[in-house]
C-alpha cells in the first residue's frame, strides 16, 4: 500500500501526506481494487486514531467519504500548489 513505508519508519505524518496525494489521484475512480486500497488505508490508520492526530482524522474522513461515494476536496497541500502555477 502507498503509505505503508512511512508507517514502517514510524512517520505517520509522511504516510498521511502520501495517502492524501494518492487519494487526490483516485478521485472519480470507483474500481473494486481502489475501494479495497482505501479500506486497507483506513484499517492501517485505526491504531493511530486514538492518538488524536489531525492528519489521521482528516485522512480517515476522506477515506470514509470516498467509500461512501462522496466527492472529496483535494488535500490542502495540492490546492496551494495548484493555484501558484
């Protein structure tokens, strides 16, 4: 999975950034494989939810919305860079 290397190194913030970028690119894709990847991401985040990390809460919400079929907003980092071009 995309963010797992960051998790293995203990960098949840880096893993969240990587997952946000991947989720930005998944917007509109409704393949079974994509849904499984997002479900796995949420599963991997479960152990971090209790820590109250903002990046985990935001990513988990995006994953939940994605699985519910709700269009999500791009990650704030992407919105900043897109407007500056």
